[in-house]
């Protein structure tokens, strides 16, 4: 069974803290994605990676960075968390070109920055 | 730039009724996906539509794709409460090295008895 897991379901951090969100997939997918989801704004792509050590900016990369040292793991880093980064963060993975079945999503991390 | 528009964004239906959710997109693409999201949960894949005229059905949901009109529809037949969720369409965007998906804002469906 296909699986994308995220390190935390809920996270509360303080303004200015460095925050790491981890995503692991067990499907040997090349592509991995980080989105944030906010009410009324849908899903917005932050960063994606199509290979180890490769990354591309999505629509809203400001304030975020990513790391992909191993194929199965894609980390999202908030260098200095701010309250406007309070959101639901979703990780996804797919085969190249989105694959036949598209992207598989993890359960999400609801991050609150106080 | 590829844009994806869904409508309606909110839909309140009575059980037993039929309705259609529309997904329009702005530039050529050959793949369209429908996802479902239950409150507090992640996205679950419903349908993959890969060619013009493609139609997929699962239970009371039927999705279709018209690539010439750049339009996909998700038709709900005889709605039941269990279908209450948010439905997203997403279109494959091949800009960039590998492309990604562009999502609509979602349609929040509420089915009332």
C-alpha cells in the first residue's frame, strides 16, 4: 500500500524558531512536493524536488527552504517561523511527470506559530 | 501561466439530488485529477482523466474531461451524506523540468438530509 508519512500531525512553535517538517515516502517516487493549505486559498505549492539534491521553487517559496538528501525523504524548513506561516502543510510524492495516478498525499501537519 | 477555476466553491445539497461541479483550466494540458478531502484529513485521489472524452465513474460520482473546452465536470448523482467533503480538481502543468499540479480552490460540498 502506498504511503506518505509526515513527522507530526500537530506542531506549535514560537515566532523566530527554526522549524523542520519531515516527509517520507515508501514508493520509490522521484518527485516530492510541499504545499500549504489555507482556507479560501486552496493548495499552494511551496517547493518541489524531482531528484535527490534537486529542488525547484513553487509559487510561494519565500520564508521556506527544503532539503532532499535521500530519495525517500523531503524536508521543509522554516528558517525563522512567523505567525503568517500558521497553516496546514501537505507533502506529496509522484512518479515523473505526475505518473498515471498523480500525486499521493501525506496526512498533513497543522502548524501553529505563536 | 496555467490557472484552474472551480465552481461553485460551496455547494449545499439535499440528499437524493443531482449536481455538477465544474473545473475550467486556462492552457493546454492532457491530465486532470480529482481529489477528495474530508475535514481535517489529507487529499485522496478519486479520478485520473488522461484524454479528451475520458469518463470515469465510481459509485455516485462521475468525472469527465473535454480537453478542447478545457473543462472537466464532476457529477454527483442522488447525493448522500457520506459525499460531504471538499473536492479539488488539479491539472498537470508541464512548465519547468518535471512539471507539477495546479489545484483549483476546491468545492466544499455539504449534503443535508
